[in-house]
C-alpha cells in the first residue's frame, strides 16, 4: 500500500525549517507576487519585510511559521499558525507558495511540519479562512483534510466587491 501523499518525500524541496527574521524580505517578495496576481489572498496591498516579521515570524500572535527552502536557498513557500480571535486550542493557518516557478509539494510538506508544531503546542484544531473565489486554496485545504465549518458571507474587497470567506477546520 502506498504511503499517504503527505508522508511521501518531496524531492524538489531542500528542506522545511522554522522561519527566521532574515527570511522576511524573501517572504514579502513571494507574498507580493501573489497579491499582484490577485484572487487568492485577502491581502490586497503590497507588504514589507517588517510586515512579514510582525505578522508571520516573530509577532505576538505567531504560534509558528515554517518556510520551504530550495537547494539554492530560495524560499518556495511558507505557512504560519496564529491565534488571533480564535477559541483556545485553535489557531488560524495561512499558506503561501511561490507562483513562478511553482514547486510541486511545497504546501504538503509545509503542512506536515505545521501539524507537528501544532500538536507540540497542544492545539486541537487548525482553522483556515479562504476567499470563496480562491478555487486552488479551497482545493488545497480540502486535500490536506480540512472540513467545511462555516461561511462569512459577502466580505467586501477593497473595491467593494463582496466575496464569501469559507472557514474550514482540521482536527489534530
């Protein structure tokens, strides 16, 4: 019997490791590429390295953040757990993967490391809030085992366009 996909080695990845402050500029560049493309993150304006540190690396709400790093030392994706405004024992997850060139398996490898960290933190659930029009993001979280939990209907984008936010939960 084959191993579950999340346990298979990811040959294109050099390693998954905790993010550190020196990663902030690369993380910002990766996220700004995603923001510029549009349609897959609630963020709509460019971010800075300082934002990355405060929001995803060493800010007070950060539970953990992992980066996927290729053989050249470039960040190919990152994933963070945060605990803002969620019940105790639950953290919010955010996942970002480089768009060009894509590296298959980044999200799966990051999620394995994040789950290990979440269990070590004593969490019981991970919650993801995804734009309703983000088909790839909804598919990714479903593939990782997240189940539909609720919908925040018609959250307006910066231009006023209403877009649902789909909340999915993963039991640890």
